[in-house]
C-alpha cells in the first residue's frame, strides 16, 4: 500500500468533490477581552476548535464541501461542537456520538495574546479517539476529492486502526490521502512511539504537511535510516510524495521530486500564536479546487495563516475568498 498517486493525479482529484477531514473537533474557550489571562478572566467566549474541525472550516469558508469524520461526546459540549460545524458549513453526516461513561469531547482554554499565550487542553479519554473501523466503513468515496488526516488521531486505538482502514479504502478508490502530522506531545505515550507510528503511516500518504519539529521527530524513527528532518522530507519527495515543509517565520518549502521551492510569509502583528497551520492547509486545498497551481495555492495558504494569527479566535477567524484577496492585496507577491 506504499505506492503513491503522482502529483498531477493528486491535483486532478482535488478539482472536484468534497473533502473528508478526519480527526478531532472540540470546544475552545477564550478569555475576554483579548489579552486577558486565564487566571484573571471574568468571562469567556466559546467557539469551535480542534485541528480537523478548523481545517474543515477553512475549506468551507471558500465555498467548498467539507465533511468532518469524527466522534463527539453525546452531551451538551458535543452538541455545541456539532452545531458550530453546521454553522460554519461543514457537513456532519459522518459525525458520530458516543455515550461511553467519562468519554468527553476535547476542551481547550486559550489566551489571545501575541506572546507567552497560555493554552490549557483537556483531552482525557477523548471522544474523537473512539473513531472506529465500523464508523469509516460506512463511507462512500464517490464524489470525494481527498481524505485529509490529522496525525493526533494515530496516537491511540481504535482511532489509529480507523485511519489505516480509511486510508486503504481511499487508495483502493483512487483518492489522494493527505496527512497533517499534527504532533501534540501530550497525546502520545512517548516521542519514540509517535515517530515510529507516524512515519510508518506516512509512507502510505500522497501529501504530507509538517513543520521543522515534526519532520525532525519523524527522523528519529528507526525507519528513517538516520536522516535529519529535512533530508527525510527530501527522500519522501523523491519517492513521489508531495511534501509541504513548514518553517514558521522562514515560510514554507514545497518538495516535489528533486525540486525544492521556497515561499515566504505575510508579516502581520500577532494576536495569538495558534491556528495558522489549520488555515494554511484548509485554504490551500480549497484554492487548489478553484484551479490554482500548487505554488499559487501555497501562497494563499500562507496568507490565510497570517490572517488567522492576526485575529482573535480560530475557526471564527478563517477568511473567506474575498477577505483573503483583500488581505493579500496589501502585500507584494511573495
């Protein structure tokens, strides 16, 4: 199962259909007003959160069809998340609920501060990790543009088995599989387990998105032949995978075959230091479906990342196409 679609075939598949985004969604709480410390807060505003949920919203904000594949707790918090997904235009026909005792949708409390923002995440016995092979076996891949997976879903069972099953089914249907490494240290029993399992899984994906630290993590796996993060990324690209290597303030590299292209950032005044990666990937995929080249879509994804970190909130900050065009008009092409 380690053969990959060619990059032209991946781009062609993305031209129509809906995106299945697999992983976590939860509730975010932000102290108000912006800049307030959690310890000093008198009020909070609630919004949708979670990497997969945010990516799906970013896609939907550009008028594209996105469906979240996940499990929520069958309680008020889970229903809040489902309601917010619908509010943002994300389909919920593959959203499931569990009433297992003490299983809960994730909750994050995050400060909107440009520096030293505190983020507290509650993911004990989380519902999204209950996604199973039975859940994903119900998926019809007709009309699917791509499957987008977030790596935290690999950190425990049965979710890791569900990702393997949906990847196999997508490959059999000729649909591209896109992996956002999405490494969260608190989700894994150890970095060694995370490196081995994620790299092994990544071999079966057509596009891999990660930052310096995430590729460096993968390079610690015994499967990496001792390469450093960037060398590993280049090896994966030579084998036919599309690699988007994010570098924070240094921008992003696109690795295709033997070629490496560097893209810059859109400098902004930070309101908060999170949400950029979800905006980047969701916007990139949506704009590829609009017919942009991969290079142009990366620039728009980079602009969306900057837009989101310049605003408070996360899902609510995702720009639509017009907002993004207006934002980019203030910059020279990067």
